[in-house]
C-alpha cells in the first residue's frame, strides 16, 4: 500500500481514538472547570464503565445490539451514581480543598480498582460489537487517463469504528447544547464563574457540584462503552485514559470545553498517525513533550485564561 492510503487509514484510526479521548477528557475538564477539583480517579470511572458494559452485555441474551444498547444506558448511570456518592461522602466532607480532594480521589481510585478485581477478576474480556462490517475504502490517483478510483488491498475500516466517530460527535454536540442552552447549563456556568455570587442568588451549589461530578464520570463511562468492543474490558485499563485526559486538559486549558475538544483531536489524530508510521510509544513521548512546552510557554493552555 502506498503512502496516501496508509495516511488515510492512520487518520481514520486516529479519529476513533480522538473521539473517545474527547469524551473522556471532557468529563475531567468539566469537573475541574466547575468544581476546581483534580479528579485522579477519573480513569477508574472509565474502567467502571467498561466493566459494567461487559457485565450488561454478558447478562442480556439475544443479539449483541441488545446488550450494547443496555450498556450505553446503564453504564453511565452506574458510574454517575457512584461519582455522586463519592462527592457526597468524600469531597463534600473535605470542603473541596484542593490538596485533600487529590488525596481523597487517589483513595477512591484504589477502592474502585480493587473492587473491580475482586468482583470482575483479572482477565481482560471482550464485548461483542452490535455490528462490524468491513468497509473497503477507495483511493484516487491521477493517471494518463485522468483520475481513477481503485480499492487498495488492506485499505478498510469497520462500520462500528465509523459509528464510534459519529456517536462521539453527536454526544459532544448534545453536551454543548445542554451547557449553552439549558437551565442546568446556566447553573453550571454561573457556579463556574463565581461560586459565592451563585450562592447569593440561591443557586444550590452543592447539588450542582454533585451533578457535575456525576456527569463527568458518566461521560468517561460512555466513552468506555464505545471503545470496549474495539479493546477489551480490564480492571487495569484506567491508566492510559487518565494520562491522556490530563495531557488534553493541560494543553487545551483547564476548564475550557473548546480547548479540550481541540486538544483531544490534536493528540488523538497525531497518536493514530505516529502509531501507524512509527511507534505508539513515540506518540506518547511526543505528547508528554508537548505538555512540557505548553507549561513553559503558555501555562494556561491553548484556550485557557490567565489567573487574575
């Protein structure tokens, strides 16, 4: 296969990773933007979504689509409910103190991880996709007779991967509409801008915090449900999503939704292209170096604002 078809395949694979990463990092960015809480356990909610997805898909009989739809509905709700309980029982008790919340979420990380190990087991388990048809991709070349279309051998993608990209775009647009157009979005934005003023105007900040923490965990779980038919559910799968989410949030700007999406596209697409042509390890190294450059030359991130 020539360079052009290889590049197209790498871009599509990168788009799948970028779509899932955008959803995962968006949950982390939302929590920090509204609550000013660094949720170190965010990757474990991703893992929780994957494990619950496997459990639901394995429990529901019939066509794989039945289990997948059930997982899409149940996994985010379970992760969100657990996160809201964590907010009430841990974060609220330490009054959202930055240092204390980091220690608290580290503790939640190990509790969720070890609970998954005891109940789910150490094995990595696959989830069957609801559909997975191989789609051959065309390529065009200029010849003496003009443009000609042909299908290079090996240039293909599955219909499920295209679905992941489309579903992530739809979820991101829905989230943007809720954040910018709904009453709940207005309450979240008001709390983010000035907590004390929000309290003075009667906004239930405690409830907003619980909702935001649950929503952030639900987005991570939703991302896990989308990716687990491509990867496998495992109790130690939280490390890479957490690391990449922190990289995306730092590059995009802490609390910036627009910056998070742009940075997720940048990191996800570059990861896909570099992994195909060079090495997956090299892509992680370059992403880490990019974070270092951002911290040195633009600490607030690409779309963040400087602290007053």
